[in-house]
C-alpha cells in the first residue's frame, strides 16, 4: 500500500513539473509508429474469414456428401456428445468485430454513409442467422454490450429472423445508394471480390450477395411462411420482381466464394495429403446415388468408379456412395482398392492431382436460382420456376466443366498412382438430361418442389457449410436413412435437429438460458428437440 501512495505522489509531482509544457504527458507516451485504431479494412478481412467453412470437414459429412471409413482420422457421426461435441460455436466475438468495424469506418469517413456500414448490417444478419439456425432463441437485442450487460435476455427465433431480414433490406438500400452516387469510397480489405476503391465491382457484387442471402433466409422460413409478421411471401415477391432495386447474381462467378492458391492456401484434398487419404474416405450415397440415377455427368467429374460393381467406367451404375449411417467396419469392407471398390472414392483428378481443387461457395448462384424456383413453386411470387430450375442446373454444369456435347473425363487407372489416369470422351446432352422423367420439372406442385430441392442439394456439394443438412432438416430432401441400423450416426441412428447451447452460456447467463430452454424445449436442451423454425 505504501508503495502505491508513493507512486501517486510521484506522479502528481511530475504532473506539476510538466504543467507548463505545451504537450500532455500522455502525448509523449504515444508511439507515433504504432496504430491507435484498427482500420475497418483489417476488420473486414477478419470478419469475412469467419464466414468460410472448409470442405472435407465434419460439416461435409453431416451434409452426407462424403464419408470417412477409417475412424483413426474421422467418422460420420453427428454431434451426440460421444463422437463429436454437441455444443454450438457462437459468433459473438465476430459480431463484436463487426460493431468495431462499423464504428471505425464511421469515424474515418465522418459519416455512417459508407460501404462498411452496409456490410455491417449484412454481417449482423449473416451471423445471427447462422447462430439461430444451430440452437434457436439467442441474446440479440441486449447482446454485445460488454461490461454493461453480462446477462442479456434471449430474443425469440422469430424476432431474430424479423430483425435480420430488416438488416438485409437496409444493407441493400444503403449499398445501392452509395453505388448510385458514383463517389469514391474507401473499401479495401475485401477477400472475396478483391480490393477495390470507389463505387467498385466489390460493392456491386456484395449488393447482389445481400439479396441472394436474403432469399436463402426467406426459403429457410418456408414452414412459417404464412405468419403475417414475417412477410415471407411479400418480401420474396418484391426481390424477384424488381431487379433494379434488388440486383441479383447472374452467374456462378458472382457468388461469394473462397479461392485457393498454390502458395499457402491449399484445398483440403491435394497432392500433399493424398497418401494419408487414399482409401480412407469415400463418396456418400445421398449425393452420389442421386447423380447416378439422373445419368448426371457431374458424378464422373467428382468421383471414381466403384469397379467392384462390374460395370464400365463410364456407366453411371459404376458410381455408388456408401450410406453415411453404416458402421465403419462395414463401410471399410467396400473400400479395398481402386480396382475392387464397392463404393466410389473422391475424384483423384479434380481434387488430388493439384493443390487448389475448386472454389468453395459461401453464397452461391446455383443455390440462389433454386431458392427462387422453390419460392415461385410455392406460390410466393410470379415467375418461371422451370426457368430458374434450369438456370441452376446449367450453372452448376458450368462450374464442373460439364459441356453440352463431348466431355473429357479423367479417371484413375485401376491400381494406378496419382496422376496415372485413363482419359475418356463422354457425350452429354443438356436437352436429353432435362427431358428425363426424374429431372423434367413437374410444375409448381409438391413433386416440382422436391425436384428443385434435389438439385439444390446436389449444387451445394462440398460448399455452403451445413446448408445441405439444414435443407434435409426443413424438408426431408434428400432422404437421409434413419433408425437403429444407422449406428454410424451415433445418437441411436437418428440425425439430430439442433445443437445445444454452449456450456459457458449456461454457466454465465443461467437464468436467461434456463428461461429460453423452458419456453422452447420444455426445459430440455437436447439435440433432438424441434425449434420454432421447423414447426
């Protein structure tokens, strides 16, 4: 204590001695070579990085696109607390960065009318939607206040969606007004549409992304679309009916997508890890078998033939995935070598022979097309559902390099090494594909909606995080097998419906957490409970 008193006295004396100087002592302490404020461009890059969900992770297996057959590295189980954590990861730290970016940009520009402000509204909507999709109700209105409120109350999932839709509408309006002025705005640091300054392509592209994401959110609300408070149908109709006010993507190149490079950002499957992944991962049935049944050439672009089935390499019957719920011991028996496999392996040429694989969509154009087709088919707005359905399919063909005509297909030779390929020429006809009974659009009815959902699921292969799983959870498409025989899932062979709240939330905000769990799930914070969104 005595030392502290002396320190105070010494500081006071020093303050008196310097009182005649023109500068304050605090100014002398500042290092002119160190920044005192984080520029919004740096925060933007950090926030955008948090949007990315890598392919080949647990999300991909929960979407049932690929499988692990070797439990030393991974498995296909869901989050039941035995194989994988059942607790959600929430993005409040990211949202704090969003608020800091918004404030920093307003200070630097001396106005809130700047691109970062529009981006902040989008990010708030994006991350709150991501979080509520995982758990249900969340602190929102009272959240992000720091020491001012350590125990924020929970907002209902319905109110969260209402607010997020408002943010997205406001973000579109603000970005559109900024673009229309033609003025120069500082907007660097963007990772997805490159670094531009001014009313740039990045701002234009992000405005399209805002609206594409808003369409995703509206479709996610399909089970609650009749609720007048949400305005799902009117908002959907407004967006697709006014492209000037709500510009939309026009090709897959417009999508928000993560691009890999051969210097430091490798695709998770690449030639440096091929040795450890060779036979330990295979294709899943929900995705692969759908493509095979549609005689869809995309399957040959992304998978190897299961030669143990006895068909020619270019016969669609050669492409088969394993049921994701199979016990790993059973699945492994079907993956013995590239010449005797009963299940298709992940395509060697596209994913392993190089380092960069393919871009990973975060918000993709094909998905947007299918969301529009679904909404029109549900009667939410006027338009050509069949046309949007076809646009989505053809755009995804283009992404995978599937041409209307002759196509070059690379398949690894039986027992061949990496890069030792057989090259086939396979003819594919777009019109014939679309005319097949399984593919030809059945109209604005239940079957037509199911077809849209099937193709949307296919288009989200290895991208868009958990959107494939969320679509199944909302619609039942595609059909994920369930029951005791699906022991590979864990959770008694049942696919769960949600994550549990994080343990630190239950410990630090106990009363509000318990009230939210009681109001939603009758007091059971359980992975098999049904949230408001799905009722």
